[in-house]
């Protein structure tokens, strides 16, 4: 029997109370709140009352998240930093890179979430030369990256899945191209990880960033950064703080001594309440297993595509399952009206760039797909 067949999806679904009242298909924006995460936030309050200012205990919560993220990515705890956001992780890496001599090029793509473009453009003041790889018809073929990555490329910083149309880049292919030219690779996994199988030791990126509020089921205000172990000690962030030091509790105000682990990419006081929620969210993914989750999400997103085509709607996401993540996007004439009308009948979606974003997770089922398409029927005039 496969892991997917053994999973009791109805039982798991009952741990996400919002699904009783809404057809929730907006995990690309915020994952559904589980009873597990609710209990973890209550546990934080109980622990505050019981433990008061026990900082060793609060720091331990941050360390637990490092280990949970490491298990999730196939990394070691030493390779993980817990951050306040994906932006914080990217900024920390950018601050450790030198652009004034040697390689200067930063390769990004048309698919980036703004933060993974803006932070690199900010480095142009420090000598970086940002090159954006163009899309063609809603996708970016590997050849476009091949044209951009060369011996002057310091880092290729790309999203795994585009937040605008759901297209998924060929990350293993990009890593291979970058390796050949001696360039580093940073993957923004925010829109894919938690729904796709991904192991850093297999794919071998240098850096991965993401956050806990979408497919990782935790909360806003916490993210993670993976840094490949061989690189850690060669990178000295100039954006830093006391939680990045070798000995946090040394309280040494006379020097900067970064940790020998990826904790050197952390900054100030950890987001303790968010650590509770993040750990509970990651525990659900670990309990079900990524193989079963990936197959379930792929089954539901494929069903959405089949229904959309039958209804005569126009896909914005590539149809090929190798070229898309969890999100299905459909072209609309008025994205805001459409999302609003769907919301009026308790179908929760979102939109970007004229696309309706439908983003299932493992807790969705085929009834949700039916409910969505029933709700879309009287709104056909808004669909392209
Ligand atoms: C691909 C991607 N990257 C990054 C972010 C957010 O980054 P941050 O954690 O810095 O707010 C999002 C949020 O929607 C996203 O979709």
C-alpha cells in the first residue's frame, strides 16, 4: 500500500475548522489555520504564565524550529537560520556577498516575488549588476537562464514557483547551469515547498529561503534560510545582531564573533510565539509525509485544470505538471470583482495580474473543486 493510500484525509481535514464554513483555496496567500497551531499558540500563553522570563527555554523554541526545518529540507540543523521573513534571509546573504571585485552579476527572473528582486537591485549601490531573465508565454525555459548565467555571475536568485501565474521553474536544471559557471544559487521556495518533494542534498542549491505562513501551515512573522554547510563560514553577514553571535549570552559589546553555524544569518530576539506555530505546522507536514502530500496536491490541482478546461476557461499556468506548482491560475476580465463574488459565496481565492489564483493544499478535496466550479458558473462573463 502506498503512503498516499494510507492517509485518512477526512480525518486530517477535520483539523482545519475553516473548511467547515468555507471552500478555502487560498493557501498561496495564507494556509488554513489548524487546531494543532491553535493549540500551540495556547501553549505559548501557558508557558509564558508558567516560565516567565526563562530565556534559555525561549531560545530552545527557536532551536526546535531550526531542527524541524532541517528535517523538512533534508538539511542539518547547523545549516538552518530562523528568520523573521524570507526578506531577512535574502538580505543576510546579500550582505555577506562582495560585488566590488570579481563577479558582479546577479541573475533573477521575471517570476520573482518583489522582495527577491528589490533586495538584489538594492545591491547595485554596492556594485552588483542585476540581470532579469525574461519569460515567454507564461514560462521561462532553461535556455533563457543558459543565456544569462556566465563567468561573471555571482549568484542566481530565483523563485521555485511564480506567485503571479503558478509556473514552476526547473530548479535542478538551473542549479546545474550555475554550477558549470561557478555561480551560487538561491531558491525562494515560498510558493512551492510544503506541497512538493524537495531535498537540499539532492537538488544542491546553496541557499533556500521561505516562510511559514502559507503551505507550511504556521503563521506570519517567521521564515527560514538554508545555507549549504561548506559555505557557511566563508560568508560573514554585515546585517547582523546578537542572536547571530557564537555565544549569544556572552553579551560581548566589544566585537563581532559570528556563530560557526547558519545561526550567523539570524539577527535579534527570535519570534518566539511564531516559533510555536511554525513547529506545529511543520509537524503536520512531517506526520503526513511529503510524498503523500505532493501526490494529493497534484491530484487536486490536476482536477482543477480538467474542470477549468471543460468549462472553457483559459489557463494562465502551464498545463504540464512539471512546469507548475500547487497553484492553478485562470485568466479573468476583472480579477477583483471575481475574487469578491467568490468570497460572497464563501469560496476563498485571490488574484494577481489578471489571474484568478486557486491554490489547494492537502486539506482540500474534490468537493472543494466542485464547489469552486459551481460558484464560477454564474460568473462566466468574468472569465476569459
Ligand atoms: C515567492 C514569495 N517570496 C517571498 C514572499 C514573502 O516574503 P517575506 O517573507 O519577506 O514577506 C512571498 C509572499 O507572498 C512569496 O510568494
